[in-house]
C-alpha cells in the first residue's frame, strides 16, 4: 500500500504535466497568431548628418 506522501507526489507530477501541456498549447497558439501578424516596414534613413551640421543647428 502506498503512503499518503507518495500519492501526493504522484498527483503533483500529474498536475504539473497537465499544466505544462496547457502552457505549451497556449504558446503554440500565440506563436501562430504572431506569425500571421504583419510586421512593420523597417525604415532605413538614406541621408547622413555629421555632428558639426547638427551642432550648429540645435537650439
């Protein structure tokens, strides 16, 4: 016959497994949703300001 401590340990392992499975499923759903979202366009500046030009025009 198993002791109470053994039974509690078995129940804890079982509930931990189901919680991890639930987290994994939720993570997968969120990952799918994120991949379907449109990523914003990255804007790359096509000009260059030297520090002298910027320094002269600051207020």
